[in-house]
């Protein structure tokens, strides 16, 4: 493919995305009321594109059994079948329908990533803010404990834990969440440390505020922006963690379809210029970009900048 | 500055405690792993007798604390013991060259990634919401959402198979620096692509987070140029989170690159520790884990020093 | 692509072996052989191997995978060696002779074989090299196969005598096992970590898990062998990295070609595939002591529920043949050719379920890539084909790490593999005999065990063929292992690499001897 064709295709994709995003925004604005409507009207096209993609993914995830032409695990044709009317995206290395696996993959992957990231943020943020607000020995003890855990490389840590506890989806979620929570803790604490020395926190303390109220009412709102930015990235790191673990022979139990493992299963094809592994990788990338576009929009609103 | 010195001193002492805690944790975790060195090394050909013979010879039949104590007393005297797999090879010798390789690759990738990430982050903050901002963001996010091995394979397809760069990043002893840089370019580029997005986005977010502050408004009203506002007024106050995220990514470059090492056949520490874990070769696991931990502790200390210096309020707690 | 097929193993001349080196070339009339360039000397052969670990060492007792096996072939010679055509050739031994009961074996050593340090190979070296694997404190993986040796004595510098606890007509084959190279001894003991042998190449550098390099040993005794000036072995674990290294010319030969993409590699310019059907087979052993596998009808139902042709087509991408639930390969001498091939038959499976008194069956199948490449995928395919027979197979993906100690021979139904053995007796007595260490199904069969002993010391070839045929039928119909496929050894090489017409089928890389049998055009 020539460079010109490539550029034309990219321009087409961008234009198509923008058009879809514009329509989606118009639809949202028409359907909403009040403050929500005002903020949606001001939303940039990228954010709308992001919301559109997320909505599509959620729809696909929820309706997977209705949308998928074949079963998640059914071997329906020869391996590496080309794209055709029967098998829109061809088949994988076992002859399972690629499109169906991608659709079921949305359900499994997004579900697992969401659960893991939410868990990691609940634990990490709470502990991080708590440590920064209370300070003293608690901060010291928590930070040292997290230092110890973080100083063990995450892949090695996960390898050890998963080998000890086995690889069910639950342990996978817990282990990756535990690894991620330490990273979230550090960011949350670092951000909050800059906040707790501010005068308004002093004032709140003098008012007698403390504990949970101080953390969630005073510190958290002001620490939200970097944490939201972190959330957008952590979310996609879960796919990558699963993918890297499957590189080491751990990861999700087959025949469950998840994008991280699907990239790994088909990855060798890419060195021959075959695009099959691009499909699950592209699905991950699109979702990551979409989530972070929305995050950027919220970040921008939270910063209070008016431009 | 005295506070800084005291802080560094305290943190280094704490760092040693961290290392001690890690050594117990790793030793214990390796102990909890099903199977031991004798079973792992024999694999499918293990028989009860040979397993027992190996355990006896290597002292693996001793209780946990006895073995840990033997290891610790050796380590305190600077002797990390011998590999279980190769009793003739001291762990220190096994690790030496690989540690150098790991540091080299991490340094190479960081030298490309950090300036790139900071530069792009500042420009994205400056031209926020522009096409440039969106484009850089989308590009960085796309790069980061591909698994490392996938990025590596794509680079091999484009840059390796055409013969521009070698796909095996072996570095024979005594090659020249330029040759070395050329041979390890693909793994370094892979790692750059993997870590840049995270740092770039944090830079952008941290700066934008400050732009609504009154003092920035003040500077802007004084007529400082937009670039000046960001570099002279916003950036200094955004250093703490940036330094933190840079430290995390530098630590990752040292400790987390086993997948890239495997794909490019690069002899670094990551492959060594994974092999050693699966062989339950505890002396090697311990030594590498401690190196990783020390790298992590030092990088974080550096980040905290930079953060403290950048925020006088942290320097003079009330 | 050129597909080169190894011939069957033959034990011709085994009982009274002679120096058979070059014999096959002499037997074949020159006119029948296609014209082939005579081997050229020179060049450095760079091999990209799919194994290699930082914990690899020089001690042959602990060797376990291809990287160290190739290292052994470079550095060392053995008493005997399996030739490319499957016959047993003399190597360090010049000839051997058995007593009438096949329980005492006398090996006469070849004159003029030297170690890399210049010392002559003597009977004392041979005795010490084998003794390294025996005894109470032995850590050797070869300990079980040489356990029947009761005593090793020497007679002068040239004669070694092995006394066995019982007759074994195949004993010289055992001496070709890769764990048993001949090392230099001092005071009756070998130094296994010295890296000195009497093989075709001397060790230059060894960085475990990374690479090993060798230079040709100038005093190597074999003529017309060891054509390369130097050898480099690289450990390239990742299958895609291995292919890339070959395609970009950074290595000359790779093993363990990823069968997922082999159809694409075939088309790559300057690359040829080398596929050798051998004795390697993938197995799914069921624990015959554990319910429900105690019932032979359940085991038969499982055997009929495997779609063997689909497994060959998908998991092996066509590079293999279907198995018949016994471990003897088609290339083996006593392979039972007229035994009916078992095929996928869901109705037969249901029939056997009914015979066992059940309508449906639910079992767990544990697998990991450690068992063989594609084991997890194979298990998934099996669960699909078994579902059509009313059998629910729940695939459990186990970690690669610790697979052989925690899963294999621990869980009731797992994936596993065998490299195969050059003789029927060796194969059966290692994996199927009552009480054998690696009897992975814990299977006990009185008639089978009796015949195994009889056949081992039987000297009449026709009678042995009959016995081994019956044993194959017993394993097929009453054994507890599903053996759905025999997998080829699939390697790839650059066009410059030339190979002999017949490539060894007993292991990968021409019986590990690619380093001395192959050459550059």
C-alpha cells in the first residue's frame, strides 16, 4: 500500500469518526435535559467520539450472544480462513470464528478490566489519601509496605502469586488489582501531599474536620484530576497485563475469549505481515483511546479552564 | 538543604530495611511455590530418588529459617552464594554482565523516552485541545495499548526484516558503542514507545491542572507568553507528579522488560529472574530481586528529593 | 520446501556390531543415489534453538532440553550412536559383543580417539563416565535407564564390560542416550563441569541461556564429518523471534518451527523447511487408578472422542500423522502395521459410555504449553469433539511453571509428550511397564508385563515382532493413554545449508548430529 493510499484511508477514518461523533453528540443533546445538556453541548468532538465508542462497546458486551454469529468456543471452519460473508473476519488458529470471538471478548475483557481497575482505585486511592492526610507513622508504615511490594517487579510478583494461588479469573483480578493498587497509592499520595500543605486544608482541619470527611470532601476533589488521568491508563494496562501474563503461559483460562490472550495467540502472524492479530490489538487500542478522550474532556472541565 | 540530607539518610536506612523485608518476602514466596529446585531441574525426568539426592546435596532438606539465615549471613558479607543450577558459578558473576546490559538498555530507552515525553507533554499542554494535542494523544495511547511483544513484532516487521536493524540484540563483549547502539535500537525503541505515553500524559495533565490557578492568571495578565507561562510558572509546580511518574517508568525499564528481552534475545536480568523462579534457583532469584528493589528504592528517593526541592512547603512543614 | 523423510530404525548388526561408519554409503550403489555435492568444509553454523535456560550447565546428568543436548553433541562422543537410517553405529566403541543370555556386554574401544586436551580415551574414562550416573548420590536423569547395570569392569585400556541384572538385547542402544557421553576421568571420577570431551568441537564460550560457541577439534577421529569451522548455538525461546532471526539471516538453522505459521514460513525466500517424521508423540494420559478412568469402557470412550485428524490438521498444521493409542511410531522396527487405525467416532464413544453404565461424562483435562506446543489449544479442540460424544471436557490451563512436578502424574487427566525411544523395549519399559518411574497412567497389565520381559531377552526376530504387535494392541485397547498424534520434527534452514539425503528421525536436528553431518553449499 502506497503512502498516499494510507494517508487517504487515515483521513477517511478520521472524517468518518468525526461525522459519527457529531451525529452522536446531536443525538445526546436532543435526548438530555438541563445541566447535562449544557455540558454535552460544549463537549469536544473527540470526547463524543470516545463516548460513542464506549457506548458501542458496552452494547456489544451486553448483547454479545445476540450479536455473535457463532459460539464463543465453537470450531466452525478451517484454521485461518480468509474473510468471507460467512466469517466476516475469518477464523483463528483453531478455526473459530474471529468476529464472534472478538464480540465475546468485549464482554470478558471489558468486564475484567473494569472490575480490576475499580478495585485497584478504591483500595489505592483510599489508602493513599489516608496516608497523606494522617501522615506520621501511618504514612511511614503504609508507604514502606507499598515500597516493598512495588519494588518487586509487577510481572514477577504476579507470576509468583498466580503460580501459588492458581489462575482463575478471580485470582487474576485480585492479583492485578493488588499490583495496580500500589501504583495508584503512590500517585494518590504524591498528589495529596501537595494538597494537604495548602491553606484551605489547614482551615478545614482547624474547623475540626478529620478522617474520612477531610479525605473525601476536601482532598479527593482536588486530587481528582491526576487520578482520573491515571484511571484512563490503568484501565488499559489491565489488558496488557493479561497479555503479558499469557506470554509467560499464565492468564485467562481457555476457551474464554479475551483480547489480551487473542493478541498473544495470533501475534506471530504479524511478522509475516498478516493483519489478524491487529484486530484484537486494535479493539484494545480503540477502547483505550476512547476512554482517554473522555477522561481528557473531564480533566479539562475539572481544571476550570475556560477557553 | 540540611533537611534534604537528613531525608536522604533516613530514606537510605529505610531502603535497607525494605531490602531486608523483600528478601524475606521473596524467599517465603519462592518457598510457597509448589515444587522445589530438585523437582524443577529434573522436570519430566524426576524420580523420587534423584530428587532426594539433589535435595540432600544442596541442603534443601534443611528447614526454611536455617536456609534463609545461611543465605542472609552470606549476603551481609557480600557473598550472594552460588547458583543451585551451576554450583561452580557465583551468583555475582552470573549477574554482572546481565546487570550491565539491563542498565544499558534502560538508559538507552530513557534517554529517548524522557525528553520525548516531556517535550510532547509540554507542547500538548500549550496547544491543548488542538489537532496536535489530539493527534499526539491518540498516537501515544495507541502505542501504549498494544502489548510490548506486539509493538516489538511490528517494529521487527518494518525495521528488522528490511535489514536496517538486527532483530537479535545480542551484544558480544567488546563491541564498539556505535555498534552496540545500533544492535539494541529495536528493543530500545520498543520500550520508548511503551513508556512515553504514560509520562507524556502525566506531564500534560499536571500542567493543565495548574493553569487555572490565580498565579498563572496573574502571569498571563502580566503579558508572559503562553510558552513562558508553562515553562516558567506551571512546570516548576508540576514537577512532583512528573518526577514520580518518570521514576516509576525508569524503574519499569530496569525491572519489567522481560518480554522485550525474550523477543529480542537480549541477555538481561528479566529473563534471568523468570528462569530462576521457574527453576526455584533461590540464590539467583534473591540477588536479582534485590537489585531490582534497590533500583526502585533509589529512583523513588530521587523523585522524592526532586519533589521536595520543587515545593518549598514540603521543605518547611509547619 | 523440501520434505526429507527418515527411514525406519533397524537393529541390523546390533548384537555383533562393527564399525558401521560410512557403511550405508558403501552398501548403496552409487548410481542409485541422486547426485549431491560432496560436503564442503568451512563456515560457522549458527543454530537458533527454542530452548535454553540460564540454569543450563555442562554436567550431562542434568541435561534436559535441546540446547544442552546439542552442546553435548558438539563436545562429546558416546559409546554408540543412532545413525540417520536408524541403525546403531559404533562411536567411541569399535565393536561390542553380548553373552548368550544378553546379560553381559563387552565393548571394545576404538583406537585413536582423543579428548580435547590430547589424552587418549581409555576404558577407565568410559567406566567413570557411566558411573557418574549411578550410585546412591546420583542426581542423574539417566539413573533409571542404567539402573539394571550391576557392575562395570575394565580389561586393559580398551575393553569395558557391563554386567546387567537380567538379559537385555537392546543394551547398546541405551549407551547412545544423550546423558551418557564419555568424559575424561582422573582417579575413577569425572569432572562433569570441565567442558572437555572427545567430540567434534571444542568449547570456546558458554553463556547459559544465551549462547555457546565452539571451534572444530583438529584431532577429531571421524573422517568426513564436522564440516563446519565453528558452531554457535543461540537460545531463542520466542518462536517468532526464532523465525525472524532465520529470515533476516542472523542464524542459519532453527528448530521447533511454530506450526501456527509454518505455512507462511514455507513461502519466505531463501528458507527451506526440514520436516522429519519420527518417534515424537503427544499423549493424554489418564490415571488408571482414579475414577472414572478405572473403567476401560470410559477410557475407550475418551479414545473415540478425540478427533485425531482435526488435531493433525490444526495443532500440527499437517506436519504429523494420527496416532493409534500406542507409543510405537511407524518408523520403528516392530510397528504393528495391520493394527486397525482408531478414528474419531462419537457413536462408538457413546456406546462405551453406555457399556460403562453412564449417559454423560464430565472430566477435567489439565494442559499447559509446557507439555507441548499447542497443548492448551489441543485440549480446547478435544473438549469440542468430545462434546459431540456426550462427554464434557473442562479444560484447565495450568501454569507452565512447575507443570511436570505439580500437574503431570498428579492430576488424573493431563497433556504430555514423549520424544519416543529408538526401541520398543525402551519405550514400553520406561512408560508402560508396571512400576516404571514414568508410567504416567499407573497402568498395570499382567499379560503386558509378562510379554515385556519375554521379548526383552528373546533373540528370534519374528517371535519378537509378534510379541510387540500384541503388546501394541493391548496398549491400544486396554491402556490408559490417548495417543492422538505423532508430531514431525520441523526445522527450517537457510538455502545455504546442505543436509544428507537421510536425516535422523530419532530426535530433532538429525539426531542432534546436524553439527557434524550437515554443511554449507
